[in-house]
């Protein structure tokens, strides 16, 4: 009734030949020294089944993420006049995480799940707001996020699956010498609430799905001052419904028709969100 898992991952990261060339009159080229780093990321988990319909899980581990080429070298200016400045001195970020959860079967085809999670981040690769027209890539000192995931699923013998889930997240920048005004603020691009409800149906070669998702307000800058919605560069709360139907002709060929944003919700996620779009 008890199973243990152990794993380890080793990452090697290296950047060589980094340079930025600015063409035209008075153009120039900047060259950057090579960089490298490595990290050992262990993980452990326990899964227990005290009862036939009950599963308990707990896991903990570490992870590593290196800066991207864009993070290191790409400085650009958007159509709105905001300049996003790269940083060739960025170091990789790491996170230590743990979670614990329970899954419980209630009756035939019905199960519910609850999971608590906690993430502690160091050297977070982040964006610092310098002014209304300038943002810079930095390593924030420490940040954290924690929250709760709730899920429910009902499966029927005739191929119908109904499901719903919700995620509640609390996040905070805890230390950031490069941008002290961000300390105590929520992490960017991290909605405090996410909800999903949906249904899928499988009947022989045909499958159909209808899925609705809701995202709460997210912040786009580290000081959480972008509170106006419905404008370019904002990250609005939105509710989107997608539908799809597919038919499998044979093992290698499937045809499908899908509609994204079925009810044409108007929103911005930096750029304006996609309208009603069959594909």
C-alpha cells in the first residue's frame, strides 16, 4: 500500500559567442564572454493507498532554469514605445518545491482530488519596471508561491467525461535588491484564481469536447501598478470557451473542426486576445 520514488536530474548550461549587432550609421557590435553553470535537482515522492478508493501523495524536489537567449541578449522596443532591456549577466534560477494531496473515489466513475503546493524560488529571472517606457531583465533575490488545487471528475460507461478544477495561488516577491519596490508584490503572470469546467464525449471514431476556462487578473509589471484593463499591454481577467469535434478516419488520418473563444470574449493578454476563430 506504500510506494516510494527517487529521482535525480543533472543540468549543464553553457552560453558562448553571445553578441548584439546594431546595424546602420553609427552601428556597433557588443561581444560577451562565455558563461556556464550546472545544477543537481533531486526529487522524492511517496504514494500510499490506505483504502481501495483512497490515494495519498507527497513529493518534494528541486528544479533549475537557465536564462534564454532573449533574456540574455535581445533588447527591443514595442509599438507602444516600451523598451525591454536584456541582461547578459543573468544567472540561472532555482526552485525548491513540495506538494501533498489526496484522491478519493466516491462512487463508480466519480473521483475528487485536492493538492496543496509550495514553491520557494531563488535568483528568479524577472522583469524590473524602470519607468513607463523601460523594463529590464534582472535576477530577483527570493520569491514564493503556494496554493491549493481542487479537482472533480465523473466518467460514464457510454464515453462521457465531465470534469472541473480550480487553482488558488498566493505569490510574493520576498527579496529583490535590484528592485526594492517589488518586494511584497505578487509575481507577474500569476493569476490568483483559475477555473476550468468541461465535457468530452467519445463515440467510436468520433470525439467532441466543450471546455470553459477562467483566469483572474494578472499583473504585467513587478510593482503591480498596471491595474487598468482592456488596453494594450494589460492582462485582463477573462472567461474563454472552446469547442472541438473530431472524426478518426483510420489509424493515420483524423479530421476536426474547432472553435476558440466561442462566445467572443474581449480581453487583452498584453496583445488583444483572439476573437471567435473557427479552425
